[in-house]
C-alpha cells in the first residue's frame, strides 16, 4: 500500500502545475496525494509513502509536478513545502487514526478526516513559509501574504482527501491502515 500511494502521489504530479507569475510556488495536485496517503493509510504508512517519494526525488527521478527531480529540488524555493509533506502526512494520518478508532461512519468520521487534512495543510504551509523566509530571504509578511492564495485550493484538497478517506473506511474498514 505504501508503494501504491507513492505511485498515486507521482501520478497526481503528472497533472501540470499552475504557475502564478507573482509567486514562485506552483499550484499542483501532489499535495492532495500526500493528504490522501495520511488519511487513508494512517500516520506510519502515509509517512513512509511520502518518504519513498522523497527518495525517488533525491535519486533524480522526475516524479514531482512539472517533471522535477534530483537533489537540486531540495534547494529550490519550493523545498520547504516538499519537506513539509512528511509531517503533513504524519499528522493527517495520526488524526485520522484517532478518528477512525472512535467514529465508525458518518459526519464525525468525515469531520475528523477533514480536521486531519486541514492540520496537514497548515503544517505544510508552515514549512513552506519558513523555508521562504529562512532560505529564500523573503520578508515574513511577504511570505505569509503570498502564501494565502494557496489556502483555499489546499483546503479543497483536504476536503477531497476526507471524502475519499471516509469512502475507503466505509468500504474497507481499517484494513489499509494495519
């Protein structure tokens, strides 16, 4: 399942990213895959799925959105978001694990999965903003303001991940997490 979700993240990267001319961070579908890995697989397997993706990137495979790969990606303006994928998947999965144990189905399960996804999004954005400030040299206010445009789309991705997570939980139970 770990390799399958890594492949899902890679396939979501085939969808061309949307570049905004005023900010160097593309809008892409791969962060949806990261949230899906956490919500569907849980904290441990979701994190390993993202770590496997980062290994593929590091060895030079062009598996990121826009066909990017290689060690240079970890020094680019988007590197903070990429590194933030790991804790985002872990926390989304950890919250989803807790919810999956306590809520069998319905709106509580969806709300819990959504909460995990939203927290994952916030963590990823925190890493991305921190990188833009520390390594790119943007002023904190500029990094935060420039990041705000991505929040609505990423919250929609969290909702999609929650819906898929709820669907998987209803049809497969916790078998994918074990």
